[in-house]
C-alpha cells in the first residue's frame, strides 16, 4: 500500500532539487575529505623524512600539526555541512512538507 503523501513528496520538484543539492554537496565534501585524509596517509607512506622533521628545538615533528590539521579540517567541513543543512536544506524540507500536505 502506497502512501499518497509520500508519493507526492517523492515527485515534488523541490524534493528532487533538495536531493540533488544535498547529494552534490555530500559528494564534494566526501571527495575533499578523502583527498585530505589519503594525502596525509600518502605522506606517511612515501615521505616519512618530511613528516619527521622537528619543529624548532623540541621533539615535536612536522607530522603532528599536519595530523591535527586533518582533524580540524574534518570538524570544519562537518560544521559547514551542518550549517547548510540547518539553513537551506531545512527550509526546503519545510516548504516541501507544507506544499505536499495540501
């Protein structure tokens, strides 16, 4: 048994636009994150001397801030997605539900 409201939502032009925008953003953020993460892993695998360079006179190497940068970058792109989802995507979802419920 099919729900007529769900069918109206699935065929609604704004819903199709929402899916397209959300999937495109998710794809781009995933590709960027994979590039950053695997770039760091590639540095570990292929250029250990670069990451092992000490910073200043201490024992901290260059790999530590780069690794922290990967973590911070992950948090930043997650926050960017959340901001867009809570703004644009939620607004579109509310419009779709309002129009499809009529």
